[in-house]
C-alpha cells in the first residue's frame, strides 16, 4: 500500500493493503512467488543483499514477496510496525516466547488461554527453565499478584479468551507492564484486527492464528507476529528465521485472499452472533450465555471500550450438564461439530467432552469450563437457519 493510503479506514485497508512495490504485469492480485531461493545478478549484488545494503530477497525462509504482501497487510490492519508470517498460530506464539524468555524467566498468562499455548509453556518451555503462571486476567489484580519480579518478563493475554469468552482490559494490562518494564503480548485471534487493535491500548507485540477469522475459510493453518516498533521487530525476526517456523508463499496468498473479505465476513458473523446470543438467553434449555455484547457479560463495559464490535464467539450452558452438551453435539445438522473458529461456516464444540476432556474436572472448572459449556463459532449463514438448527438440537435435551 502506498504511504499516502495509510489514513484509509479499516475495511479499505483490508482490501488494499499489502502488495508488491512494483507489479510485474499490472496484476490486481498479488502473484504467488513459489520459489525457495532468489538469484543475484552478480557477486557484489549478492554481498549487498546479505549485508542489508541493498533491498532484495535471498531465500524464502528469510523473506518472500507474497509473504511480504500479507505481512504488510496485517501490519497495516493492526497499526503495527511490521508483521512476520509464521507457519501456524503456535509458531507465532512460540517464536515470541523464544525471542524474549531466557532461562529463569517468568511469564504471566490468561488461565483460559488457548490450550496448546498453555501446554507449550507448562510442558516444553519449563524444560528450559522458563516459569509460567496462569491467572484469570479479566481481574487485573490477579496479574499484579502473580508477578515474580525481577524474573517476570512478559504478560501474555488472550482477549476475548477461549472458550469462556472472558475479556481482559488491554490498557490496564499495559499499565502493569509499563510500571514493571515487562512486555505485553496479546493474542488477538478471537477479535481480529477488524474489531480490536491492541497496539492502540499499549500492547508491544500482537500475535494471530491466521487459521481463524483472518483467513476465514477453514482451509489454511497460519500465524502472524506483529511488532509495535522497529526495535521489537529486530529482536523477533532473526529468531523466527533461525528456528524456521516461517510461512509458505502459497499459504500467505490464500490468507491474503481471505483477508480481502474480512470486513464483510466479520460484520455478518457478528450480526448473527448478536441475534443468536439473544435467542439463547431466553431458551428454556439454556442456563447462561457468555457473549461480550450482552449487558450481563461481566466485562461488557471493557469490551465496549476496546472493541469495535463484540465478535462472533459465544459460549453458553445447557441443562443436564455433560449429557446435555453431548445431546446438542449429536443433534445439530447445520452447525458443524468441529474445533477452530472464524470460518464462514458455523462450528460448535463441547469442551468438557472434546478439547478439554483431558484436563482434570476440578482444574477445568477452576478455569470456568464446566460440563455444561457449549461453544459456538458463528458463521455467515442466514440467521434463521442457525437459530432453527440450534433450537431443535437444544429441544432434544429432556
Ligand atoms: C487456533 C488458535 C491458536 C493456535 O493457532 P494454530 O494456527 O492452530 O497454530 C492460538 N490462539 C488462539 C486464540 C487460537 O484460537
């Protein structure tokens, strides 16, 4: 995107940001540069590229024009300094941990953070002496209390968080980070930059699973790290290149294509979600509904401050606990029984019998994930069809 276009609004950015500096044939879509390596015209030019004296590509793990277009697009959407494409959301998260956490370092994170994020810290990074504490970050006092200064180096939050749809005050977390000279990293996957831009509230690094809303079509796994400034970018980029969890150009092209319709998809999905949350709230087989757009959501006011909309993720409780949840899973016809989220099609899952089945019941319930919790990722279908499907499935519960 040309510099002068940086004042454009967010939907226009999603459609226009990220391209080649020089189009090859005037092409409108960014080409897929499916090449592992790039030739140098001569020895001096090769040397100049390696030293950084001359712009240009060397080898796709270090940079590629198609991946570069996607990185530029997402950095523009997030209002960040630069993006770094990763092979998956997990590659993005682990690269950030590798870049900033050394032996003896401590990290504070959201208790209901994406399961594998918690697992990689507790089971893998712990092997290298990195300590982690998981707390309910929707109450900022818990973050403050969990700090182990001077070892704590990072606060890593997910908001909205999976699968409780709880919200953490990004500005409040950033103030704690500033006060103690820590980094604030935000996993912005559930909101997407269309609804929430953590840099505006003081985050230092943002990560995404592109697999979800940004790609939006349930056909790619990918990740992105966005740095607030050049200093952070220079700390992360070599770590990503050396550990090698980088993105493939074809993967980047698919995600860039998906992002062009991000505004349309998110608007539609969240409109459906708002209506579905209202419908569930008055359903006789539903015991509670967690959707940030409902005034009864405990962090509704914070969501209003930091989000442009309330998103498309809902969790709710059903009567008859574990059994009730399974009945809904087994009777939906239009909702697809699958994990993941952010695609055009609506998905449904039951954490107690699926994603969180291996977590001991007590620990699961402490993280707010009871037997009765059902999570839906609302898609872009006609609302009436979604409503009728969930209604008939709920009505199977005795
Ligand atoms: C899916 C997800 C991830 C991991 O992303 P992958 O692309 O599956 O590696 C991380 N954080 C959140 C919030 C997610 O939903």
